[in-house]
């Protein structure tokens, strides 16, 4: 099975044997959760003000703020988001290479073209650097993928298996 066939199988929901897929995760979900929490706090404050009869203006303003934060906590769907859902960003590691589909397009990286792979782990961030035989480098930001912290280990294992 070629690397592109593996990508098409992953798109169809079937991960072939010997292949690992890493899908892009929603990077704004944490921010939306914080906005929802602030909206709930404003709603609670509005309820307390209404219960204590502090005045209609304070209840109205706190209710308005709660509504604004509730709207801000919902995800928006633009045209580019709809297109991205059709072509979901993914990194597929096959026994022979890596297929990356992201906002920059579709790229295929063969393990035979690379000399080494190294990773950096700093705080919550994991990055992968691949060095080609000619000295050029390919950088993959693993933070944006589900289980992205496993990506450097998988790539290093596959690269070592081919060079051994």
C-alpha cells in the first residue's frame, strides 16, 4: 500500500496495519471553555443581584455580559472551517514515510531521505526536527495534534528500523 493510499484509508476511517494517524485538534477549545465559565459567573452574579433586589440596571448589565460570554464560547463556522472539515488536517506515519496534510497542502516525506530525527520537549510543547542527507531540515509542530507527544517517538522508531 502506498502512502497516499494509506492517507485515503485514514480519511475513510480505516487505519491500515503498520500506520499511525495523528489528527489536528481544536486549539481554541480551552479558550471557549474559559469564556463559558466567565459567562456562568456573570449569570450567577445576575441571579444573586436579582434575588437581593439590588436594581434592574445591575441585573440587566450582568445578564447582558453573561449572554455575550455565552455567545463568545460557541464555535463559529466560516467557509474555510467547512472546507477544513472536508479535508481534515492529519499526519499519517507509514512504514516508509510521513504524509502531512495541513493548511500548507499535502506533503510526503520518505524516511530514506532523512539522516536523523530529533525532538524537543519544553513545558507542554513537543517539536520534531527531521534532517535530510543534504543538510536541509523539516520541522513538524506536534502540539496541534491529538497524542502529538507520541509523534517524535513513532517517527524515530520507523527511521531507526529502516537504517538498521
